[in-house]
């Protein structure tokens, strides 16, 4: 599971949280080394206090199988009404946690699963490495945060490293 402490970048995390403030449908891309890569709509069930994004997925899905091979994913979110757009790159992990499954289950999921006891139902958690939003005013992608070290200071780049 995610060992990163996003709390040391509270500003970036807060900005992402304001865009994903409720259950949102996003496009999740996997199998990123192939052309074309795989993509499917997913509903963000929760962004937890550490900044991990939680999703339900079927064990029989292509996404589940892709994550077994390569856990890197790209999440694309857009809200046309608010003209807010977000791109997140991170690592997905299959999670077996009955308590978390119970916590996140809602009746809308019955459209895809037989119920919370469906044997194909499982959770994935995505920890964010990079997050960018579209700045309408300047017509460009702006990073919220980016993992890793750099020789350029955070203020020079306009974002905060995790």
C-alpha cells in the first residue's frame, strides 16, 4: 500500500481534493506502454486522508489484469460545467480489505456488480505521483505536485514536490 505521506504537501493535496470533492467518473488509462493504451470509465469512491484514490473494479476486467502486469495508471478527470480538468499519474494496487469495501459500498454499484459480496468485486487504490490541472486563464497544464527530487526549486516550477 502507499507509504508516501502526502500531508507534507497539504496545498497540492487540498487542490486535488477540491476538484474531486465527491464521487466522480474519470477515465483511467492502463497498459501505458502500448499503443493504444487501455482506457475505461471509473468512479472515484473516495480520496482518503493520505491522498489515495479508491475505486471498485471487477477481477475479470482488463483493468484488473493490466494492473497485475504494470501498475502505472493515468487518470483523466473533467468537469465541463465548471471547466475544471485534472490529470493524475500514479500507481494502482489491488486491495483486499473487507472493512474498506463495506465503507465504500453504495447502491449505485449494483449497475456493475451483484452486490458487495460479489466474488469478482475488489478494490484498487491509486497513490498519486503527479497531478496537473488545466489552467483556463493561461491555457496550459499546471502541476499541483510531482514526486521526486529536482535541481530546480519548487517555487521556480510553480508546484510543490512531495
